[in-house]
C-alpha cells in the first residue's frame, strides 16, 4: 500500500506538469497563448510581446509544482523500496 502512494504522487505530478507544459510548448510553436479564466482571450506574440512572454513564464512556473510532486513521489517510492528490501533481507 505504501508503494502505491508514491505511484499515485508520480501520476498526479505528471498530470499537473503536462497540463501546464503542453500548452507552453504549443504557444512557443504557434505564437499564440490562451489565457486562463472564464473569458479566455488569445494573446499573440506579434501584438503583445511583453504580455505573451509573461504569460509563458507563468505557465512554466506553474508546471514546477507538478515536477516537485513527481520528485516527492520518486523519493517516497525509493525510500519505501529501500525499507522493504532492508526488512526482507534483515
């Protein structure tokens, strides 16, 4: 059961990271980013370059929480696997 917690954290981290990272990649490729919110607006690189870069930077920062969750899940999984090996061999 304890190992499944690490796997769940990795899966949740992947979801959170890709939810922000894939639109960032698409915006870099196309030059258009869609704002979040109830009235999502499209911001283009040509029309508003400063705002476009700020929105992309915010998306990249938001993907960091998913990456931290993945690292935490990997650490949890490694720690419990090590404990499992130590308890079986000892």
